[in-house]
C-alpha cells in the first residue's frame, strides 16, 4: 500500500478499527476514508453502495461488526446473525462492484468448532458443531469468510480474511452487561475496589482457557497481511499462548489493586472449554505478537482510568 492510497476502514470507531487507524496514521497514511454510524449505516445496502460509488477506495479493511460477550450473544441471536450478515454483504459485494484492489475481512476465533483439536488450525473450520452461546455470531463470520473466498474463486478478487483470537485494549467495551470477559472482569474488580468489598464474584468456574491478544498487535498483523498476504485461505491471528480465566482473574486483581477474595458462580456459562489458535501460518509469513498479557492489561487499565472508566 502507498501512503496516499485511499483506504476505507469500516468500523473505525470500534476497538479494532480505531487501533488500525492509529497505526496507519502513525506510518504516514494520509487518505483514510472514515465514517461514523450516523454518517453511514452499514446495514443499509443503498447507502453503502452510494458511498462506494462516490469514493471508490483502493483498499478496504472490514473491522465493523455487532459484537458482545456471552450473555449478549446468547440473548440476541437474531441481531447478531442478521446485522452481521447485512454488514458483510454490503461491504464485500460493494467492494467488488467498484473494483477495490484488496479487501481484508476480520472474522473471529469463534468460527471454529467447540471441541476442535487444540491449538486450532485454519483447517478446523466446519469440522464440527459450534459453541451454542455464540453460534449466531460465528455463523455470520463464517459466511463473510466464505463470501470473500467465493469472490476470489469466481472472479479472482484479492479478498483475504484473518481470524483474531480474543482481543482487548483501548476503546474496548467495558459495559458489564455486553462486554467480553477481560474488560468485564476489569470493570468488576475496579468496582469492588472502589466499594471496598471483601469479595467479588465472577461468572463460570474459572477453569476454561482463553488466548488474549492486544488490539495494537492485531492492528500490526492486519497491516502486515494487507502488505504481504494475497491468498483467499484464512489466517489465524493470535499470540499462540493461552491462560485459564482463574489465572487471568489473579492477574487482574493484582493490576487493579483489589485486596479481596474471588468467588466463582458456576451456574453461569463458561463457554468453549479451550480456544487456542495455531498461529504457525502467520509466524511463517514473518509476523508474531509482541505485547505480553500483563503489560497489555496494565496499559489498558491505565487507558480506561484516564478516559473516565466508562
């Protein structure tokens, strides 16, 4: 990509999109196409098509999606499936219609079967049943991947896809009802500290394993793929290491500074038992994650405190 190329970052105000924009700007890219939801409704096919026709970007990075934690996914399957399908159809179909040079679609590690062999390789896709609590979101992401591959197969489009593991970092959603595990945990520990509680309760058993990648590392991987990868075959994006939720909680308690006890509500769902990505494909291409989990959580907590703990 040249520094003056027109790059449309869809979802630029979200955690992932904002990290990609920060990185592109830091590297000197000057022609970024950015639209808020109020300016461009990505669920509106006519609005998206008109945007594409007017601006005709050279490159597109699809970081836009309706996202949420276990509870949000479990209770709003219609919205997670229909909204994400519509966004993907509009952005991918529209990109081909105006002859976008290259498109990167970001999927999710939840596309893989609930009991896929660990670590999960790209070949595990569609080899088993999905985790029920986020099935709707996963199905939508799989459709986005397959649509990109279909355009590559049928028309030769350079549409690629990357599958990030669990993400965290600046601009994350810290809402207790709709956020993912790490920001929700950070919020809960912070509240418990502020209220001087003797103990606090977390969902599940704490025994499941998760892999966490700082969003700035993801942004680096995305730009790396835009510049170095041109195959429709999907690529996992992660750090290649996982940790139990129990140990994450201990780490979070230390960083936030909560002195009390941790209790676990095993009546609440754990989700997938383990979700570690095999990142050997991306490593062989020449990219690896750099931000250690402890450093990443510490900097994320500092960012959240500096931005009003919203």
